[in-house]
């Protein structure tokens, strides 16, 4: 959130406080569990706007988007939760069996878990930025994850850095509670911004063409 404070120190403190409040609201809205998808899409909507320089009221915008994305976010999370549970069950089952066939299936399930993780990661920013059906959003998330290897690796690096800091720096755990999830989403939003740009331009061209056609029809 950009402010007009003259003192850069006060400006930083104000922004930090806003992220702390945003993070707290995000955590509270995740408590019903079934709303985690909606909470994530709303959080990414706010942080994507910040990454694009479209500054505004973080919490107010978050609450507005939470109400708007309740259905789509919940549906996507439900589908991903079921798929993730199936993968996790099979991974645990085959890992404990032992033997070569079990090892092969365990390896496949591990790959499946990685694919699931990054499909999950792309899904909710997509909900935040584009209007599609749940099925199409999940397909798009998978395709973007596969076709943007550098971006996916950048997201992996962010996850790895946060995990490393949480393991080796005790204060990091407190920071995660205070503003960590909002900060992670903010960092990832710069990656998603680059990934989404070509598709946003295509949408803008399509909308411009529709406006021109509508104006032409009116003139006729």
C-alpha cells in the first residue's frame, strides 16, 4: 500500500502494519478450512494489484474479493483437496509396502505430488486475475505450470527460502504469523505478474475489439 507520508521510515512502518493486518484477516478467514481457496484468491488479488502498482486499501479490497470469489475459490479448493488427499494416501500406502513395483509407484506419486503442489500454487492467482470456470482454471494452472519452467522454479525458490528460514531462524516463525503469508503472496505476485502479462494483453485486445464492434453497430 503506497502512502503519501513524507518520511520514508513512517511510510515503511505504515505499509508493514497494513500487511500485518492483511495477514491476520487472511489467517482468520482460513479458519473454516473450506474457505482457504477463497482466502488465497482474495489475498493474491490484493498482492497482484500491489505488484502492478495499483495501490489501495488492502483489507477493504480483500474483504470485497472474498465475497466475490467465495464460490469459485471454494470449488477449486475442494477439487484440489480431494486430488491431493488421493495422492497423499497412495504415496503413504505404496511407500510402506516396499519392493520394486511399490518403489516405482511411489516415485510416480511423488511426481504427482509435485505437479499438484504447483497446480495448486497457480490456481488461486488465476482465480484472482481471470474469470473462468473451475475446470478451465485448473487446466490453465496445469498448463502454465508446465509451460513457464523459470517462473515455476522461481516460485519453488521462494518456498525453499521461507522453509529454510523457518527451520533455522526461530523468529521467522513469529514473522510468518505476523505477516509471512501476505509477504510470500506479495513476492510471488511479481512472478505471476510476468506470467499473466501476455494473456492480459490478449484480453485487452479482445475487449477493445468488442467495444469497437459495439460502437460500429450503434452508429449503423
